[in-house]
């Protein structure tokens, strides 16, 4: 690869927002994901005089995340990026501002990593395309979750709905976003580590259940292309993973019943949970759903965070 | 249901063609299928004075198919249709002209059944929509194969590419047909009964393989909507069923290698086999592929039938 000739842009400092994401989208385990406008994380990146990547500050993480540049997913993926493009001569310092909960199943590590990669790539005049950034963000996921998946990072980078058709070779397809689709998210603040949530899932499944699942995946993808929200709703069923993962989520089936009765198009687990989400046809219904479910969780003495958002179409953006 | 008031149309006789179909489309086991312009079957239906359904003639079947109205899939599904619409007072006689091989994996029974149902429905002024005919045709499949599947009959009735998102309840989605897509079909004349081909398939599969499969199903569906023939080609891989079914097909992997070297977009088993098919970007490539594969099979002392066709967009049609 040629060494980049272009100088670093602007004042040598940039602030980037990257969105939270909902992976799996109920039926599309490990292959589908979409981005939301809120929540998300922010990264401030400054050019330093000295080669190497440092993290000077992390806010909003309650001290949970490592400041060591090799161990933090943001700095590690930026290091990986700079090495790949032969620019280890560059030095940057990172401030990470967590604006969303960790361990929520909303792609928290992905939002941070993608914000960092988008920042460095913007400072280097968009040397790589958004699609080319995906493998670097997957490296960050590997560090965070022990598994380099793409169903959070790809929608966080590209925005919208994303299909990861294949991992070897990596083949990512951006899917259309239906008009007027809103997302209601509730994060019940209970602990569901991604690693444990994955290990609970059976390694073998019945072929007949797998057929039901890929019929639904095909239906959901068709619904996105056809702008058919009814079809999207009736396709969003998961016979394979949800029955196991829902065990870790307080009152999952009750929350689903509530959401569907209030007019949700669909309801399910975001990523490995414990966050849950519903699609709706308007913002008000999404707001009502989050409010009522939060009240229900409060009655169970479970704290929760709620978010209402359209599907994010843009991916990361420069905010300063 | 109201009793049909409309009189039987025209001269009380009709001749219908219904197309052969390729089920599964490699990655979409039990959920995807498409129709071709050739081959297909023909049914001549005549109104008789006497209530009931009879079959007076079957040609092209080498005596394999039953003339008994209860046992033949064409007459049985027409009986079922007439009973459903409360018109058992009507009498029809059927001539079935098999214009395609039986046991080929090209939806032979489906083509016959669909021709019969389309004929009676046309005589009754299209009382049911094409979509409403699907369950009646599935009854015919149950009689023919012991399993009421829809991945042949739905595309035979509707034309084009069809997704069976769900069986319970039945939910069928018509998918777009990419421009310029041609299909090369070779039927090596060896015996692969549908029942046996299904029984060979393992009932349990690895979840990780199922994920690969539904990534590909989603990729194929996306490719159809995006008119992206490259994406269609790279999505048409089957890690679950083809490895087993290909055992019953002479020189399957050699035929695939030949087709891909000659410029095929994709290659796989049609339904439960033994027919194989390739997608191509033009008619000439499809013709060359069928010719060369037929020569190869002849060298192995295996007789074969070949067909070259665009994807059928229309479904059944009245031809007399």
C-alpha cells in the first residue's frame, strides 16, 4: 500500500458521534443489524507530536473501561488502522465519552470503536471507504467480546439496515430503510455478558426450525425492499435463539405482550440482550411503549434506560 | 362461501400449459422456487354433463401415472377445488399431456396439478386468485410426494421467483426477476425419488452452518431485489443439503466445475434432484453449458434431457 501523501486535515482535532445498533433484528442471528439515532458514543481525537495512540480520558463508563491503549477497543482498532496504512508515525490522543450504557446489548463497544475509526479516517481525508473500515472495527469487537462479529459495527459504520451475507470472505450488503419506521428501546439494567449469552445457545438445531428461521430472514429482507411494514413485522420471529436468551431477560414475554398490545409491529431482543426493542409505525407509539415498559420494570425494582429513535441512515458523524 | 353464480365460460373446453419449476434455488431449502418457460405440462379440460372429475387420457408418462381420479394429483386437486367452492355439481374430464420427465426434480407433478387447477379456475371465470389456488395445489403435492410443500406449486402458479416465508400460516411473497437471467437445466435420467432424497437429509444441523445458510438466503433475496446478478451468484451456496443430495447425482461436482468454467453465475440441484441447473447472463452461455454437460453424461452412458429458458414470469397460460 502507498503511504498517504495527504496532510492531516483542519486543526488536527475532531469530535465524532457513532450510533448504537441493534444486532440480529430478531430472526437474523449474526447476519442482520441496524443503527439508531440515539443513543451513541462520542470520541474526541487530537493529533499529538509523538507517534502512537493514547487515551487520556474516558467519561461515562464508571471506571469500567481500560485506559491502556493496547487493551481499549477504540485505541487498539485505531492502532491497527494506522499500522495497516503505514502511518505509525502519526500520533493521536483519544477522549472517549460513553453516552450509552455498557453491556446493554446495543453495540456499546461497537459505537466507541466506530467513532474512533471514523475520527482517524476523517483526519486522514477519508483514506478508506466506510466499507473498508469494517474489518478494523471487527478487530475491536474481537478484543471486546472475544468474537469478531460485524452485526453491530457494520450498521454503526454504514448506517441503516445491514446484511452480513458472509464472513469468509466478508460480504456486506446495505439494505433499504422503510419510511416511517421507529424504534423503541428499553435497557433493563441487569447483567447479561455477551460471552455467556452466546455460550447458552445450542450448537445444533433442528433443520425444520432452521427452515422456519431462513424463511423469516428472507421475509424480513423482502419487507425492507418492499417497504412493507406488515411483512417486516410478521417475519420478525426467532424460533432458535430467543427461547434461550429470553431466559436472562426479566419478564421478556410480558414486555412483548405489552408492546404488541400497544401497537408494536414487532418486538425482540437487541443483540444478546438484555435490551429489548420494538418497531413501530410512528414516534408516539414508540414513546408510549418505552414509558409503559419502564413503569413495569420499575414495579419489579429494575432500573432501566429507554430510547426512542428513527432508524439511523447516516452512520457516524462529525459533531465538532 | 357463496355458490358461484357465473356460468361456465366459452365452449366448455380449455387447454392450459403450466411451467416446470426449480425449488430450493440452492440456498433456500423449502422456501424458494422459480418457474421456467420450458419444460412444462399441458392439460385439456372439458365440461361433461355428469357431476365429478374423470381422467380420460394421459400421454407422455410411459404408463406411470394413475388414471383413477382419486389417486391422480391433477384430478384429486380439481375435486378438492370444486368441493371447496361448493360446485360438486360440475363435471369435467381431463387429458393430461406430460411434456416433461417424471421424477426429474423439476416439479413434474406440480406442473400437472397447476395446469389442472388453472384450467378449472379459468372455466369458472377466475373465481379464485392465483394466490388462493396455492393450497389446492399443495394438496396435490401431498398426494404425489407425501409432503404438501409449496416451493414448486407456488412459482408454477404465480410465475417468477417466489418465497414461502411461512407454512403455518401460509405466507407467500412474489420476488422480482432480474433482467437477462437465463437458466440452463440438465436432467440426468437416473432415479432419485423425492421421498428418499428427503430422508437422507440430517434432521439436525450446526447452528453455525444454519447462520451461513440464512446469510446466503438473505443475500439471494437482496440480489433479486437489487438486480445484482453477482450477488445472486455468490449467495447461491448450500452448506446443509447439497453435500448429502449431491451423492445421488452422477458427477455433480464435475458438472458444477464445467458450468462455472463456461461462465455460469451459479450451479446447483433443482429440488431434490437429479436435475441440475445453472444461472447465466445470456441464452448462448446456457445453451453451451447444457450441450457440454450432456456430452459429458453421454460419455458416462447416462441419458439426459436439457432445457434452456428465461425465468418464467407469467405462470400458467391458456394455449387452446
